[in-house]
C-alpha cells in the first residue's frame, strides 16, 4: 500500500469512529420516490468517484473495515435492519427505507452518509429487496466506464425482483472492483451470495464492438468465467435469441460441438475469450463455492439505444426469473452470509447432495454445491431442482446478422 493510501485508510478509520451516536445509529431514514431515479442518483457523481482526469477526489482503501462491512451487509440481507443501520453508521453509511411511488415496493438502501463522510470514499451503494422472489443479485461494477449499465441493472433488479443490487462507487481507473478482493463491492458480493453461493450473481458490463474481432452485429457476449455452459447461461442465450438479439457465449468447446452450436452457431466459443471474465474475482469466489456466476457484456449500440436497452434488460430478467429458487427459512426468503456457515439455508441445501465433477468448457452442466459437513434437515426448507433449459438453436446465418441499433419489441 502506498504512503498516501495508508494515510487515507487511517483517516477513514478516524472518521468512522467519530460518527453519529447510538441514537442516530438506529435511525432508519424513510424516503419515497421513483426507483429509476434512485438508481440514477446512486450511480451519479454524488455517490460515484469519476475518472482521475476528471475527478480529483481520491478512492479510500477500505482494507481496515472490510470484515466489519461484510458483517453489516450480511445483517441487512438477513433482515436485521436496525442492527445493520447501527453498524452502517459506524462505517459512515446509512440505511434508507425507500418506497417506490409507482409500484409501492419497499427496498433497503445502503449508501455513504454524505452528512458524516463529507467526501465519498468510492465504496459503492447497495440495495436489498426484502420481498425478493428470485435467488439472484445484480451487479454493476463500472457505472461510469460502461455507460447505461446502471439503468440496465436497475431495470433487471426491479423487474425480476432479485435479492440485491450492487453499484460500484468509483470509476474503474480508480478502483476496478472485478479485479479486487479487498473492496467493499467484493465483500457485499461475498455476503449476499451465501456461504455456498446458492444466490447467483449476474454482473452487467459493456463493450465496444469495433475493438473486438467478433462476428458482425454481435450485441451480447455471456460467460461464466470458466467456459462452462450452465443452465443460467443457456437460458440467457435463449432469451436473447427469442428477442432477436445477436448473442454468443464464451466456451472452449470445439466449433462443431453440439453444445457450442446451440449457443454460438458455427462460431467457436473461444473467439470471445477477450470477454471471458476468467480473472473476475467475484466470479472466482462464486465458482469456488460451487455456485454460478453470469458475466454479461452488452455492446455499445444496445446500451445507448433506449428501446434496445430495455429489451436487453427484459431478456436478462426473464432468464433470471426462470432460474430455480433456493430454499425458504421460516416462510421468509433470506440471504445467507459467509459469517453464518451453519445457517439453516446452507445446511438444508446440501442434504444428500454430492459434489459434481468440474469440467471446464464441457457440456451444459447442472452445478450442485459441494456437500457440507453434517447435514441438518430443516422441515421448513425446500430444495428446488433446476429445470431443463430449452436453448434456441443458432445456425450459420447467425454469425452474419447485420448490426442493429434499435430493436423492435416483440
């Protein structure tokens, strides 16, 4: 760590210790508004550090508070809102109970407290859906560099009622969170996917088509990070195909392999290695715990065109909603955390489940989490079986689809 970064870290610790008292720490602010405007605010300059050439506010190294933040994020995810609010205040954050005036849906928002922090540190903003119906979280790691991805992520999150939405707090040139394990973004990811990654993370990125030697008109490139074609990836590719969008999947399968043909036509999946996300730290963690990770790259013309942007968001939300649900504890859907290694969720989901063989770039696989030590049966919990995924077959013409800026809704 550089001397300057060390000083910033020290200042962060001092600031955290001098924040609001116990009474204020338990206060949960209530706000009403449009959810889309909330996402726009949290992904704007008020809460996100810009590139070094345009924004001289420094990114503060969060290393001293990583463990505390992960605990706090886990508390919020489990529904211990008052506890989370108290811990958040100690870390320079605040918990907002936000009600969308359009849908009347309530969310819990975790964001830097501008009244106590004075200058944001670039640690990001996080939203929990306490009434989630889908075992998934949506992640937006580059709110500035990948234009319009916050809007896409916000629409996906709200439309499919995912469990959480993660918005990074700094330009990638200051803190490229997919490459960092010592970031607040990664700690929230770790807390919210659960100890065995039962919750799938869907990470939204953007790319410029002219910078890659992809088939003409490529609009979407998806990957798990390891080249596997898991059910979530197959369902996603199918959803894009049915919307008429040109999508492909990174895989190391041969071009003439039947599974490759289903998602890539005659194009070898290795052609998309530049967007494979093989070094993505959030993906590595999810896969290491036996879970799935979905990395989605949207081409610039898809993101800048409002109609195609909404259509892409709808396709992703559809694929997420089609994924199997996890178990429920006491009738209430919950997020697990790394701190609750013996939670009912983590134990029940592994009852009589064997560890599968890992085959990189292999056929469509149905991943199951590794078996946990002594399994405990929880009567209130149920385990869903992943359904068969129908994949829309591609053909040779798919590789030469013309580029389209706007896409008509079906």
